[in-house]
């Protein structure tokens, strides 16, 4: 469907289900605090995590003093449908190494947001992290039949802004003094992709994730944005 097109009926959007999304290098699993809790604490706060606490700067919660307080925060998140929270499980280690959520889900408008995303240092800039974002987007557009998928972040969060653009979301604007969290005003930067964007975004993801795009050390040969731009020139 195109912008401005009159819709006699909306797409048959459905509510995201509490089901795993299985990839080649990562599984996006509905959060089970008992099963994933220790892994996630170690990934975020343990010796292999972000000991500086910087990863929590742009999240509404954290940092946490100990595992008990982390688990207290995590426990209710396994029970909600919006946000619907997932653990990102690295297949190579079998360990949960990050989180992401579907949120602000509006089935009758066939739209939702991906948010509350964090990756352990070992997952950042990895094939698994990118594949997790691909799996979640594919589920939204191909299984749920949604028409719009959003990404929002603190305008000061340069890493999140770069990630949104790399993953194929388009910048839509700045909401000034949108919310207050952790005692300060937050301007929110909005990004989104639509069902019109998805075929191009999907093709780039799949070309980037292909085995022949990585060398023997697992290093990418072409960047995701580079591949997508090449596809745009061809089309």
C-alpha cells in the first residue's frame, strides 16, 4: 500500500506471539527470567559485561548493584505482552547475550516498535546481533502482516541512531522534550520502516548474512548499509 492510498480494509495485523524466532547464529527467545536471568546478568553486569555501566545510560532502568536487584527488575518482564520481551541467545555459546522487545503494539493499525534493546559487548557489532534484528523485522512484516515498524531512541544516543540507519530504518524526525527519565529531559529521535521498505531491507540483510559475505575469521566483506545502497542503485 502507498502513502495516501485509501484503505478499504487494513492488513490482517495480529498480536505478536510468545514464540521463538530461530536463526543461523542467534535465537530470539521469549524471555524466561528463570532460564535467561543469570546469563543476562553476566552479559550486562558481570565480568564479561559492561563494567562501566555506560550501557544503561539511555535505558530507563539500571545500572544494578547486584544480581538480586537485576533479577527483581527482570522478573515481571517475562509476564507482559506489551512490551513483549525477548532474550537474544547466541547459538555458538548457548548463552543469552542481550534483550529486545516489541512494544507499543497496535494490531488494528498493523504497527509496532522495537525497543529496549541492549547487546552484551560480545554481541555488539556481531553477525548474531544483526540477525536478531532481521528476524524480528521479518516476523513483523511477513508473519504479522504489519505495515509499519518503528525505532525510537534518546537523541543523544549516537550508537542507537547509527544502528537504526544501518538496519534500514529511515529517519522521521525529532520529538523535543518528549519524555523525562532518570531526572532529565529527553528529546526522542524517531525512525521507521514500512512494508514498502521491507523488500529492499530484507534483500540487503540476507545478502549481508550470507556465508560468502564473511571471511575465514568471521569478518564481513561488505557492510550492510553498503549492500543496501548498492541494491538501491540497481533498482
